[in-house]
C-alpha cells in the first residue's frame, strides 16, 4: 500500500523533537547504550557456581512467620 506524497513527507512533533535533540547532542545514543550496559548487561553465568549456589540454599518453610 503506497501512501501519497502528503503522508510520506509528514513527520510528527515527537519525531521532530527527537531528531532536533540528536542534532544538538550527537553523543546521546552512545551515552544511552553505555547506561543500558551499566544497568542491564550482565557477565555470563558460570553453571558450576550457579549449581553450587542453588544446592547450598536453606529450605524455607511455607509460612515464614509461624514457629514450629
């Protein structure tokens, strides 16, 4: 489905704002990637260490606040 030239040239206010922001601050995307890497990218998990951690956990009773 082809759009008319009128709709092909349309750019929303938000898109215009983002493009203007990127022009004013060209390192914006780099800093966003660095922030994402800092918060979300994790080191690979060692399977042996994960297995030891899971095996060493102390079992917890169903209702924690009830004394036996």
